[in-house]
């Protein structure tokens, strides 16, 4: 059986050593999605999946192996990444609630 190829836009990460991100978020912060996110395939075609506004997401530890990326936990339990800059606040609002550690 041929070995599975890793897509070039994916990066293998196995060290999670960042607890404070450049954008000011930190591991364990709780975020609420401010507006719907319509998910698309890499070619721009809509998948039909929507992350609904009001959903609660959690900030996870980041990795120096993939700097510039905020690691998040979606409401469905899947991991997601976002650019580590102030633009994250266009979609997310930090809320006071107990997060994940």
C-alpha cells in the first residue's frame, strides 16, 4: 500500500508550547462567533457547512512549529486554525466563561 502523502499546505505539529498569542488571546480563553462562517473547499466551492454565529469556541495552546496561527476548538470538537492577528476579532468576541486547558 502506498504511503499517504501530506498535503503541502498542511504542517505537522507535535509541540504545543505557546500559551499567549500575538493577538492577545491565551490558552483557555472562550470565544463567541460573531457572524456565520460559510465553509468552502480550497477551490472556493461552498461545502454547505456553516458555523453559526453564537457558537462557543475555545483557544488551545499554539505551536512555535507553526507560528502566526491561533489554534481553536470548534463547538463540534474539531480543531481549527486562524491567523494570529487582530483580524480574529472581526469574527470572534472574547467572553467570560471557563475555557479548556
